[in-house]
């Protein structure tokens, strides 16, 4: 079997088109959506991510406010800025790009963002809402993965889903979302014994580890849907995932490429969360 490609870039384009319509509707009611993005320091990867987020906002008609703060910014001044944005009714989403410089505690920063504007879905209130099935904001990457599974027509009810990775921003929320869709979920991690024994049972396999090509063809069940959240650089500097794409595509039924898979969907879901926040504020 050669897997079909789950084209995240194309799906993200159609989501952006939908968001552009919803942004225009909000603007038509005098409530244009706004996203504040805060970047502290000059981390090159973060600078690229932030630039892309601002560009995405422009494309769909979300007003973006970029705060680029110096690397020596104090935690107190960052918290003061967040409180100001919390109180600003023209700002519906607040995103503080991570990682932060060492003098700033990321946890304190995230908890200072109003849960109503937590479009990253990183606040404990958002995590708790997800855990208990309440309305909140979903972290963009696992949210995007669920949209991709839906697009592929994946039957999640009763399916064996295996998530490799247990981070707060991908692995754990991903497992919770799959559970909410009635999958039987296993979370694997660096201390898991016999990883392949678990991955080979998976109808849905989500790899979010950060280790290049660690999911090999023999670790995948024939016909599985394989989602690659990895973003690694090989020796030549090329972006590559956690999945050995060439080998696994001969086994799986669907597979996401890297680049062009989960990455564009993560970006698109930030726009979805921002529009959602603006619609809730306007309601
Ligand atoms: N750094 C890397 N990915 C992300 C993300 O999704 N959100 C934020 N705020 N920082 C990040």
C-alpha cells in the first residue's frame, strides 16, 4: 500500500479562506478581530514564527499588534504589558512566543494571560477545560491534527490511537482530544518499554517526539493513519519529521508530509482560535 498524503498546506488554505469570511463579518459589525503577538529577544526561529503569524493575520483580515521587546525585558514589565492587553477590548487573542529569556518564568507569563484571550491554549484554565470537556481554547497543534484526521475521514470511535510524546502543548492535549472522540488512547514517551509493540497496534499514530525518523516502517500497522508533528533539521539543514516518510508511506493508508503537513495547520488553528475569541467577545 502507498499512503495518501494528508496535505496540511491545502487544508490550511481552505481554513484561512473560511476565517477571512468570519473576520469580514466581524469587521462588518464594527468588531474587527485583533491578535497581540509578543516576542522577547532575537531568537531566530521565534522571529520567523512570529513573522509568519503576523503575515497570516494580514492575509485573513485579523488586525495584529506585534510587540517586539528587548532580550533584557524584565518579567514585571512583560506582565504589565499583558495586563494592559487583557484590558484592551480591541485585542481578542494574546500570544507570547516561547521560549522566553531565562529571567522570565514562562509559566507565570502564561497564567497572566486572560483565559478568554488564551489563543495558544496553554493556560491551566484552557488545559482544565479540555480535560473536563468545557469550552475553552485548544492548543493549535493538536487541534490542527484533529482537523486533519477529520479531513482524512478517520473513524476514531473505538480506534487504537497511540501518541508518542507527552508534552503539555502537544502529546497530552492530543491524547485528551482523541479520547474525547472515543478512541482508545495510549501515550508513549522516552521511558516506554518496547515502543514498537505499542505503535504497531495503532490505527492512528501521532508522533510528537522531536527525534528525526524515529518511527520506522516496521513500527507501523498496515493501513494506519500516521501524523508527523516532528520538526527536526537534518545534517543538510532540511526540515524533517519524526517519521521515516519514505518507508512509512509504503505501509500507512494516510501520512502527513514534513514540511507541508501539521506545521501549516498549527498556524491556521491560531487564526481559528483568534476568530473564535473575537466572536465570543462580540456575542
Ligand atoms: N514556540 C514554539 N511553538 C509555539 C507556539 O505554538 N506558541 C507559542 N506561544 N510559542 C511557541
